C-alpha cells in the first residue's frame, strides 16, 4: 500500500491477514468462523486484539446502550466483520457508530462474502474528543 496515513502499517497487516483468511476459507462460513480465524492470524503478526469488546453509548452522561465490536486491534482500529452476499449502507453506519462512541478514529469493514470487500472508515472531530474526555 503506497499511501501513508494514520496506522497505515497496522492497517496493511490487517488487510493482508483478512485476505489470507479469505483465500484459505473462502465463502460460506458463519461470521464467527472468520472472526476466530482472523483473530488467530492477527495475533500471529504480533497485534493486540480484543474480541467482542463492549462499546458503551452515552447520552447526557448516562449509558443508553452498548455495542460489541467484533475485533479491536491495538486499541487503534475497530474491525467489523460480515459474512453476507454484499455490504450495505447499514453495515457502514454500524461501524461509523462504533467510531462515534469511542476515541478510536479508524474502522475497517471486512466482508467474507462471495467477493471479498474492504471499506475503511474514519471518524474524528473536536466535539467527539471533548465528549469522550468527560467520561
């Protein structure tokens, strides 16, 4: 990957690991199978991973909901995995909402569908940092 951006080296390892898993397992397994295989692959590259990590959603200082991120890598990138025919807008919005609810700015949406799909999302703003720092 020629372009340099925030966490580009880690992102490159994640995407290569995703394709390694996709090429080995192919299409048709449940999402959990891909999640376990990707976790194993990422750990083999020395990356720190949290699986099914809770993400709390706050409103006016109160917890109003909770999501579970599929994998958080090195506390800097959220991975949202899918095993569906193709990605839809709601999958992208799900990942963006995870980013909104955390101080993590980068997310990757990885689909183990009939065709491999990777989407990178970034969410950052000053308001987000001030909300998270209040917690």
